[in-house]
């Protein structure tokens, strides 16, 4: 056996290729994070719109219904008093 011949250097093992591969991994990670951030912002906008709708539309309706129900409760109380008297 003669002297071992060195293996040709693989392009995948060179520092230049390695840093290029790492840069692509970082870019892919950043892209994924930007997608997640966009989804999160969309979700927060949706929550904000729903909250505004609840505060602007639903709560005033609920307050009106509570006022109506208080009148009904008063009438029911009066009927109960009349029923006890009979």
C-alpha cells in the first residue's frame, strides 16, 4: 500500500458553503417568524374589532334589556303580592 491519497474536498464542507447554508437557514427562520408575526397581528386586529363591536353595539342593547327586565320584575313582584292577598 502506498501513501494515502487525500480525498477531494467536498463543496459542502468548505467554510464558504457552510456560511452560505447558515445564511439560508437564518433567512428561512426569519421568513417563518415574519409569517407568524403577520398571523398574530391579524388575530389581534380581529380581537380589537370584536371588542369594539361589543362595546359599541352589544353593551347598549344589554343595558336596554336590563332596564326592560327591571320593569318586568317589578310587575311580577306586584303580582306576587296580589296573589298572596287573594
